[in-house]
């Protein structure tokens, strides 16, 4: 018993006519007859009584008609609610983001999106990339944004932006001498190093970056591991050590003279940032709109907050 059969059955009862029901539903009369016959065969009971003068529902047909009307009404209300929800574009989108996309890319993206859809709000949790993937996998958020590609079988990842890694140091005379000739790779193993925690996208990309320069992170002098890029910048500016972070995250501090940033042309420093969603999940209309918007926003050349895109 499907919804189309019930729709045809209700139309026949309402009009007391196969031909009128066919006209109302834009069907042929044989098609209407086939639907009724199929329904009666499936339920193994007579639903419509036909005489030479009239057509009317049997007692069983009267009972089914009441349920059919309720089901058709509920279907109509559901369609209207979904169409209204999609059309109005209002509500809250729940997202999770790792530090770099959450602090330096999403603010501008969300602001731009809300200029088009001012009635949409965001509930955002900032954590590390592993936790972002876990939140998407458990469906506690609809969309995640992370700084590296992860092994998360339940997640689908799409690149939404890219960034570059730089080596940051305190802005002191000791390091300013390298501004013109570049920071020597050999010195990295001689310096105290401040690192992000395991599970961080920045940590994973930093390890890859150092490997490309021939530096084994296990041989480095790790001074401290932290969960925040802002904490790294503060510690570096205070002279606790050097670090590798997002270029976007470093730019305002470099502009104000708190840090120095060194690029390395000999290695690939570009990192990709990813939007994640559940592989088998269907996003709400507003979340789907934001997801699509995010995938296109930075492709159009929009920079991360406070940065110029490299």
C-alpha cells in the first residue's frame, strides 16, 4: 500500500466516480481502476462497491478512507513544513572546527554567509582535528572544518581553503640577522621548539614540513606542547622557543612586531584545509547551503581573516 494508491482511493470516494477521480488527478480512468484493484488485492478485501447507478465505499473502505485522509493530510503538512523551512533559511547550524580554520578562516566566511542569510545562526565548537572528525562521525555536528586530512571512515572530506606554514621566532636581534639570508635549517635542531598537541592538524602538517627539510622531530628539543596556536605565539614572543604555525595565524603578530616569520622556498609549505560531513548523512537545508558556500568562498580568492592569500 503506497501513498499514490491511497490518493487515488480517497479521490474516488470523494467524487463517487472513477472518471472524475481520474480527471482530478490527471490520470486515465483505466489507471485509476488499476490502482483500486491493486489496493483491494493487496488488502484482500473489497473497498469500492460498484452498482449500475452509483459507486460508494464498502464498510472496510469507509474505515480505510479515514486513515487515508489522515495520512494524506500528514504528508501534505510535512511537505509544506520542509518547503517552508528551506525557503525561510533560518535556524542554527552546528559545526566543529580545529584552531586554524575556526579562528582564522571561518569568521570571515560566516560573516559573508550571514550577509545573505541574516536569520541563520552558528553554534561552533573549536577543538583539534581528531575531535572534529569524531563530532562529525557521531553526528553531534553537521559540518566540521579541520586542518588536515584524517583517517575517519564515516567522514567525507572536501578542500575548502589552503594556507601556508611558516617558522616563527621571537623578534630579537638574534633572529633578525636571518631576515635577509633566511633561517638556517640546521639551527632548528639547536633551538627549543614549541609544538601543538598530538591530534592537531597543525602538528601533523608540521611533522610533514620538517621531514621535507630533513629534520626529524623526534630529535628536536621540545620545550612544551600546547593546544592553542595563540598560546604558541605568546610563548614564542616571550622567547621560550621557535615554532611552525599557519602563515595566516602569524601575520597580525608579525605586523605588530611581536614575531618574525620565515618561509622556506625549498619545500612545499602549502597546507589544505578541509570541510567534513558524514558520508551517509543528509544535511539540513541551511547546513547544505553553508557547506556549498564554504566550498566556493575561498576558491573565489577571498583571503583568511587578516591575511592575503599566498
